[in-house]
């Protein structure tokens, strides 16, 4: 074995044999045009595809190699596998008959904005790292605030989802109770009582996850009773807070919901804010009121549904998702907060390499949450808002509201079905009724959903309300025309017949 060490020239000679560099501009243009054509064809014909992927667990993975390729493969081979393996294994959320979870749309301008953001590939963590991205984020969140009719006291940012937004809201609430948790933490301390967040059984599970993440634990989340319309009961909220104070438990935050996941019920935010105001002396800094409008909040851009935001101006923070009902590709969540100082003090950690001369004069969004790496989300939302305009956005949201009322009326006309909740927004909940025992009716309701989903015509989900199985039918996709909706209702009728009579 030689004792000679390699020299720099040895490394240079070896490097000459390695491929380097990116796809060249001509290839990018050629493949880029092909990809745009593919996307256009996909969006144009998506309604002809089965909504659900016809796969079982492991089917996609078994069709793919266990190892990455050693050498380059052509884009033609990649796109062929996209058609052959990936597309059949997808549930098509952009499909006009996708009525599960919540109806969403990745619109044309949003998709183009996403592509441009990928090309820029900036990290919007600091103003210094991406000046235009930071300032555009300030502009579009303020545009959306104005469309929603919210107070200018709110300051916005864009996050990946409402789960992250609710987490940082609770972190700000924890910061405001002034127990030096930022520095000393919670572990091993006997001077910090149990901290409490108040929710209902309709509140999104992300709030409980946030409490777990922040060290409050599941015991730190108290479920408040709801009224007949599954809305938080302010009287019961006040009683719960008073009881906790008597027990030495420290109230910290209340989470109200504008458009719950199960039935889209709308909590009485103004009355909840009144309750929070009652305890300003018992809670340092006051109870933090966070409003989760991830789904329902966007409806507030319309005059007919502006009522869903009644009282939100009195909240400390608010979240809504343009990627749910404002036709912006996932992910894009707008989070608003009044007390920016408390929020940023909860999270700001600035090592020397992130100090900038402009820091005192600009917004550095890295201080608004956990993430340091932040995508240029504002670009796609900006393009969506400009392409459709405020009037165009409103009319499209109103169309979904109209269609939901049409579905509700259809359900009410079916002797085999019963609507189980009001329809304040664009989701209809119903179940099968009849003379059979409840467990049999639940099984039939589930079978209706299963028959419809296996048909490939549409996709719906079931949930449980009051211990009974129900079908959720949300609407919101731009491609859900009235004609297409009629076809889905016909398919649902067929599924009811199949489930009922076999």
C-alpha cells in the first residue's frame, strides 16, 4: 500500500469525470412545455377520472425500484411512470366530485404561482433573505384581512396549515401569562399550576396536539359543553373557568371555531369574548381568545356570510385557510395576531449569523413561529387574488354556498335520509333513517358512502355525531358545476338503493 497522500490535482482530475450542472435552458423549455401541457390536460379531463385511486396499501411502492437509479433517466421515462404508477394511485382532490374532508381547488393562477415560487426558491425567513417575499406576504395578508372585514389591529403571516397557526397562538397565550416559561420551561417546576385551554368536542384535534407539544398535556385541555347547534355555550364556558380558578388551575386560552370540521357550526365569538373579558383580573394579560376559521373564515369575504366573523375583531388571533376555499394550492394558511410582540417574544432566537442591520425596521417572519425555512407562499395567493379579483372570489364562494343549499334541499326531499345539522356554510351532513335499529341504520349509512366511493363517481366521508354515523358532503371546488353536482346526487341515489336493497 502506498504511503503517498492524494494531491489537490488528483481530486481535480477525478472531478472532471463527474457530471455537473443543472438541466440546461433548452431542455428546461422543452420539458417545461410538456409538463404544462400535461397539467392542462389533467385539469381539463380530471372529471373523467375515478375520484379515488384504485389501489390497496403497498401497490404503488411495489411498482417502484428499491434503489435510486445509478445513472440519469429521461424525462420521458419519468413522465411515463407518472401516468402509469402515480396518477392511478392518487385520490384526486381537484376532482369536481371530491366531496370528502373539505372541497378545495388548486386553481390555474395558483398553480402557476407555485411554479414561479419554486423557480425563485427563496427562503422567506428574514426580510434580508427575501425582501420581496416578506413584503408581498405583508401585502397579501392585509388584502385578505380587508376582504374579510377584519380590524387593522390584526397583523398577518402565511403558514403551512391551521395546525401550526393554532400551535403558535397557544404558545403566545402561554407567553402572556408571564410565568417565564420561555426561559425556565415547565419541567421540574412547582410554581406553575396546571394551565388550561378551553375547547368543545367539535374543536379541531390540532388544538389538543398543540397543547401536548407545548407541555400543557391533554389534561390542559378542557371540553366545554355545546348547545343544540353544537356551538360553544358561553354560560358553560364561564362556569368552567370559575371552577378551574377555585381549584387553583390557571386559565390560559379559549379556542372558538368558525366552521367546525364535522358540521361547520359557528361558535358565538362575541359572547365568548364577553366571557373572556370577565376574567381580565384573574388571568395575567387576560385570557387569549383564538378563533379557528380554517374552513369557515373565508366565507366572510361575502356579504351574506360575513356574519360568521361577528366578534372576531375582539379575538387575539385568527386563522383561515386560502388553501381550503380561496382556490390556492396547498399549503397556504393565513394567521393573524394583534399582539405581535408577545408572539415574537415566545419564539425569537437570533444567532449571530441571522442578525441584520435592518432588523429593527422590518418584519422577520422567522420570529413568528417555529420554522426557519419558509416558502414563498405569498406569490401564489397574490396571483389568485389578482387573477380573480375580489368580486370574482366572492361570486365563486357564493356559488358553493348556493350549491350547499341545493344539496340540503335534496336531502330533505329524500324519505330515506335525514339532515342532522344546519347548513350555515357549504357542508351538508345527513344519514339514513328508517324503522331498523340504530346500529343497522348506521351500517346502512356507511354502506351508502362505500357504494358511492367504490363507484368512482364521487368521494364522501363519514363521521360520528351523537353516537350515530353520518355522511359529510362538503362543496367548494371550482369545477363542481351544477350539472356535475346533479350527476353526483344521482349517483348518491343509486348508492342509497344499493345499500338499502342490496
